[in-house]
């Protein structure tokens, strides 16, 4: 079954079902869902799928004190989690790039062999070559040129 974010038409039906279920359980009457809330629920990516939708609706019904269903928008805020995750991977990539560049600098741009960067980093040559390509490192800039003879 595709994830909930790919089945936006199902969201309205699920919202209605869960509201009725939890309102009955809590002894509350919910008459309507605001259009803004329904639009917000439909546009949310639902990383936790139907179970996350169910939890959000249950919480919203519990704290509701009117007959109109609304959701606290902070419960659907995805930006901080996404940004921190991207920030973390970006920080890791930067750190990895710095380690590889340091190893290439020390080994005069040599990737393999007993005195190469791969051996220094303790990883296979193929892995290092792949990381160099992925991180867009120009390994030739670390090669020292032999002094010119006159």
C-alpha cells in the first residue's frame, strides 16, 4: 500500500473516522472540521503514516473545547526535523571531506599503496575513490611538484 502522503484523498475519510472514534470515546461532539485544518492535514507529508495521523487527531480531540475540529499546527511542523537531519548529514560530509583532504595533503595526493591516503584512513582504495568523487575533491591539487632542476 502506498504511503499516506501519496493518498491525499484518503486523509479526509480517515480524519472523519478518527474524529468520530475519539470524540465518542471522550464524550465530546465535534460538528465540523475547519477547511484550513483539513488542507493542512492533506499537505503534511505524514512520515509516521496513518498511525501518526491517528495520534494527532486523538490529541486534538482530547484538547478540543469547541465543536470545530482544529489541530495545533506545531504538531505538524516538519521544518526543524528536516533541517536538523540535513544539517547533520551536511556536517558529517564536511567532516569527512576535511579528513580525506588532510590525508591527501599528508600523502602528497597519493590514494593507494602502503603510504597512501586509503591506508592512512584505514579504508579500501575503492571506497576512498568513491568518496573523493562524491565529495568532489580534486586530489591532484594535493600532489607536490618535484623541484625544477637547473
